C-alpha cells in the first residue's frame, strides 16, 4: 500500500493511492485503511510545509531571530507520523529556539491539532488504555500510552487555564428561551493521599415555554480547585446567560441542602425544591400515617404525591396532615421519620408550589444536575480501581465539560485555531 504525490496546483494536492484488495473482505478493508492512512501522512506533510518560513530572519519582541536551517522533526497525526524539515530559529545570543511552523500550524506538543483534538475527546470519555486500544483497533494508529496521556493533559491544561478568559457562545435555541434552571450538587471523588473528597458540578439549563429542554451547560471542579473558584465560574456563566436572555425566568433548583440555597438565592428570582426529594419524605411519612394498613398507605402516598404536584396549596395541607398524625403508638424510627418530614416541609413549603411552577412551564426536578454528577464525574473518574491526583482529575473534568456541553468542544478548538496553543508554565 503506497501513496504518492501526483501534482500540487495552488492549495490543491492530488495523490495516487495503491491498495491491494486480495484476501477476505475484512483484510481488504484493513488494507484500505492502511492506504488511506499513508495518503493522510503524505497530505499532512505537504499541509505542514505551508506554514514554514523561507528562512529569512524574524524580528519580534525587540529581538532578531535567525534560522538555524531546516531541521527534521516528526509530528503525530491521525494517520500516522509525518516527518518534515522546517526552519528553527534562535537569537544571536543563543538560548531557547523557536519554530514558526509549530506556532502557525497550531502544533500541540508534537501533534497536529486534529490528532490532539481526537485524542483529547477520547480521553475525556475513557481511560488512556482504552484510548490506546481504540486508536489501534479502529484507526490503525499505534502510539505509546504515556504519550497519549501527555497529549491529553496538555490540551486539558489549556482548557482549564482558559476557563476564566474564553467566552463560549450558547448555540441559537430552536425556540425562545422562557426559563433557565440553575442547579449545583456534589459527589465524592477518590484522590491519592486524601481519600474521598467532594467534587462540585453545576448545570445551567434553558427551557422553552412548554418546559421542554433546549440546552444545558455543564461545569465541574475538583476539591482542590475549590468551591470559591467553582462558584466564580458559575457566576460568569450566569452573567452571560442573563445578558443573552434578560427576559427569561431564572430559577434555582436543588435539594434541601442549605449551602445550595445560600448560593442560588443570589442569582435567581425563584427557588424550587426538587420534587422527588419532597416525595421521598412523603414516602417515609406514609409509614407513620398508616403504620399497619399497607393498602391505605399506598393509596395515601399516591394521592399525596399527585396533589403535591398538581394542586395549589398541597404542601401546606400535607404538612398539617403530618402534624396532626398521632405518634403515641409509633415506633421510635417511625416518629423520627415523621418528624424529619414535618421539619422538611416546614422549612421548604415556600419552595413547593409545584402546580404553579408547572403552569408556567418551569422544571420541578433536579434530575439534570444529579445526573451530571454521574455523567460528568462518576462515569469517567470513579471507575473500578481509579484514584487520581488533583491535577489530572481537574484536567479531565475540563475536557469532559467541554465535550458534554453541546457545541462547546467545537468552539474551544475554534479558539485554538484563532489564538494558538500555548501551554501554561506547568501542567
């Protein structure tokens, strides 16, 4: 299997590819993949050469730089390795070198941007061993696991650093945005030498007037990254949404944790208690209301949940029912569960106007935020045997939230193409 250049006319490259189609269909397909990868390497080499200089001296930063000549370098691509000669520069006083081709072609460490994008996307969804196997099996692309890991970490480090300065646009909604639900939650992540620590996740979800979800922005932060910085990122995202959709209703949606409402109350005009947490307390209370009659208990619970969701003033009426329940013949456990439900409804009944919320097309469940704990964090960072250093977990979360938020991954790489790829001092 070979690939060779037939002609180059301006920006148009014509290649000749030879493929051996003998053997089984599977063997023929493998041969086609090898040939196309060979063609991809040849084309990439020519594409890279477009970004090289003619060797003339350069002046920037008040310093004159001189070419040391065209030195060979191997770059990693989606198709294999591409080896070219390119000008490397150095100032008259010596010291560090500089390669304009790598800057202008947006080389990521030693990889082309497309290969870096592909590897980082896979790494956001799977461990490095899985990424390595996937590249070999499905792309005919062999590369060391440590190198794949280093490449993904480089992309993740830039994504994390730029979280504070790069603005991402919300894709144009299919229908007008009537409301925005803001949710925060936390789950545990195992960190080396520290054990299980809380990791934060946040969601900002756009809804139309019928209560249909239009878009969700996902955010996450590791424990050492800190809740303060996580909330600063939430603040920036909320401010951008309010500027974009100033007439939308902004609702906080969470469980009963006080810390959630301390934050959400500052950003929302309406605070909604997750309906399913409220129904769980009703389930516990039902055993105290009907401790012996299972059929009556189930009927009461079904009616109570229905009324809470569909009827105005239901939360206050259910609270009075629970407060009026006799406790003299209840076990200590049932009395405790009943009192917990009473306290919960007393503290949050002002956030349980579910019939009114539904009439306005507002969400009443925090399932999107709770699911984010699983999809953003648990599914990637909490697989069997996994333990993380904070830096690695932080970079993976930066990649993962970009990938899971629709169109944000494409926008991130658009900014790489626009501004270049500059690694922070340490990754």
